C-alpha cells in the first residue's frame, strides 16, 4: 500500500469516527462542509488528481469517489435517523403528518459524459455563456451550407456522413449532424447579436477505433458582437482549460489550420507531460491537440442574415468524450458506450455530488 492510499485510509478512519460521535444536524453539517465543501479535505485531494498520471488518477480517483459516496450516504443516513428520532418525540404530542416524504436511497450513477457536461456548463456559465440546444437530425443547410462547406466537400459524402433516406420538399436528404455547429446557425437565425452561447450534444460520423466512435459528444461555443477578437477567444479558452483540468497554469499553442466556417482558423495544443506514455496536463514540455477554433467566417454571418461589415465573433469546439478520457484516465473511447455496468460503477459519479459553484467542478 503506497503513502497516498495510507493517507486516504487514515482520513477515512478519522472522518468515520467523527461521524459516529456527531449527535445533531449542526455537527453533521459542519463535518460535511469540512470534508466535502469547496475547501474541504476531500475536495482538496480531488483537485490534486490533475497532477497525477492516468493510472494514478484511475486508482486514487476511484478510491476518493468511494470515500465521498460512503461519507455522503453515512451523513444522509445519520441525518435521517436524527430527524426520525426528533419526529418520534414530536409525534408524542402532535398528530402524525402523513405528508412527510420518505428518505429515498441513492439510485443510479452519473455517466462520465454527463458529469463532464455538467462541469463544462458550470465553467462557461460563470463566463456568461448561455446554453442552447438543437436536434440530432439536421438539414443540409444548417449542417453544411450555412457553415460555408462547398458543394463537393468530402464531409458531404456518404463515406463520412450518415444521410437519411427520405428527401424533404426541396429534394434534399437530412443528415445526422456531424458536429454541434448547426446549433450555432439556429441561434444566429433566431437571435440578434450580441450572442454568447455554448451547445453540447451527440454528433455522428462514420468512424470507429480506440479514440473515435460513430456517435460521440461535442461542445461548441460562439460569440457574435461588434468587437470580439482572437485575443478574447484565447483568454476564454485559457480560463476554461484551467478550470476544467483544475490546474493553476496552462500553456496553449495556436497553430494555423483550415475550417470552412472560421477564418482565420487554428488548432489549439495544450502543454502536457508524456513521460512514461502517460499524459499530464499543465506540466512538462510536450503538446497535445485538444480543440479547434477561429473567427467566424464572413460567409457564415451572411448565410445567417448578419452583416459581416458590422458583426464579427469567434467559435470553438471540443470533444467531450476525449476531455473525460484526459481528465479521468480512461484509455478507450469505445467503453463509454459498451453498456457494461461494471465500467460505469468504476468510473461513474455519485448523483449527490454534481458539480456546483459551492464545491467546485471536479
């Protein structure tokens, strides 16, 4: 047993002993905040996961989650017992209140994809981004044309994209959206600038290996106004990456790239350490490609009815499944959708501990 595991065992023994000694709701709540609050002892240990190797995160993170669940459920159970005892005393002199709800046991586990979506929603929500949604089945216009894809672009071919058989009134087949960018189009068509939004959801492409699946999840962001620049984009991405990986500093490298819907466009690498075949974000001298971004192409603004002489803005996109793999040490993307409850039990998250402003995102 290593020193880290030993420390966790000692911490668990101490917390459980103090829980046994607590005899009122006030002391239980004080202990919960001390252990699970944003500045709590367990929360502090969770923030250290970002500095560990994937193997260490997988083992130590799982042990931390088990301890968090055990502590949370013990507190809830003891609170319920204290409440029940108080109720019994009250019922000696009052009529029974049959409207009181029962104490419900924990049901289910939060999937890592849902957990990461909640974390990202918290992060970008604090920066003023509204959350928009759109359908999985999209029109050719929203998925390609409005985003400046030329007629013969490879993405419009059946070897890359899932097309529906039935054609619409214009003779065009609808598609399973290949990215979440159509939500940006829908937002620009229904809302006048300024726009500051993110969208998250399922996307579909014909690809399958350890790091690609036919169905995966993306998050995209869009800002449209009269003054935004690449400098604004860079500051947003640095803040988001630091908050998500819970590290104090990150290095981002912007490499020129081509996307039909942005100009100029860039792929973004994050500084990392690959020593020993493991990836640690926020340290080391290596680089890892993590997202794409750029200034919204004037043609996209025109297609959405906006004047490119007046408005400008930026957009960015990341793979949610890949972000989960990097942060929580998951080696194979295909396991996310394998319907193996053992995997979910190991990597899943307690529904009692969804990310929030009070306790942090991790």
